[in-house]
C-alpha cells in the first residue's frame, strides 16, 4: 500500500528529527556576571517588621528569641543565608510530620517579608550573609571537577538528585537558583555536608557548573531529563528499534489487494 509505506517513512523521519533537535538553550558566550542583586546580610529588610512576622509565624517552633525549642532548632548565629534559603525554597515554615525531610514548595511569604525575616534572623547573631555568586563560563570545568568530587555522590553527576540513605533524598537542582545553590553550600541544610570552607572562587565555579547543567544544549538529541547514559540508552534502543520494527512490518506486510 503506497500510502502506508509513505506513512511509515514519515513516522521514521519524524522520530529521527525529534531525537536530533536540541531542547535547551546554550549558556552562551557570557562574561562573569553577578547572579543576585540582593544585598548581603538582608540590609534591605526591616528588623522590626521581621521580628513582628517572626513572633506571629515562627516563634512557636524556634522560640521567642530564636533560641530553639523541641519543635525547631535555634536560629542564633545561622545568619541571613540560612533564613533566606529556607524561606525562598518554601522549606520553612515547615508543615510536615516531625522528623520528615523539608522539601521545596512555593514560598509562604512575599519577597519583602522574606527580606524582613532575613534581617531579623541576621540580627540574632553572627552568621553567613546572603551570598552574591558570579557566573563565569570559563569556570565551568573547574566547577564540574568540584561538583563531581563533592556533590555528585548525592545529587548525581547531572544534578538530578538521588537517595542518600536514612529515608533522605538529595533534591534535583534543575530549578535551584544560583543564590540558593551558594546558600546551601554555606549553611549545609538537612543531610548536606558543610562546604562553607570553599573559597568564593570555588563556590562560584560550582554555581557556574549548575547553571550550565540547567541551560546546556543537547546537540545529540532530547536529553530525557539528563538522568544518565544507561536509561537514556535503554530508551533509545526501545523507542528507536520499536519505530524501525513498525516501519519494517508496515512496509514488508503482504497487504490484501497489494498485487492487484
């Protein structure tokens, strides 16, 4: 049947084209640029306003003066970076059962309120300020080496996340902002190791690599989530060979009326 043969060839061509089309923008030839205009220490926030919100929404778990309770840790000395990370990723206020891992969700507060809370928490004691990472395409290779050595065992080489034991999960970093990545390295949230000993240059290199992973082109075809060569190869074999098999069956079948 000529029409079926034509349809089979169209399907094969469409599959080939779809697999070869890149599906993400390139990082581009960018110069090193700061990725956050937010100030260190949360200086734009109002400490008094932050204290008022804290007393209403946070003190029941963290104590009236941030000293901590049985329901929440002390916030004295954690710095603006810790408050900013937890609030902007929606991990706080925590709404899960005791002992459960805090996960990313939409933030409960608007930007101005978060800045106020950042300023108040920063006033409780010396701690890491909100970092201002810089993305440098020339640092991606160095960032990759640091990431593979220090982060990939939990987050995976392509930052897709994974299990770390004890029921905990290292989250995927596909939606993590550059500031959040830098903050996490400073404050070590959850099960994450402490990387506050990294220099600013090393931290910026890791941030640059994560941004590269988020924006890298895929000239070889669809990335299938960047989850690794084994599942990607499996998908390629199943889908590719399956499509070829369909084409072979359609073209080679002795359809009724074909010899008429």
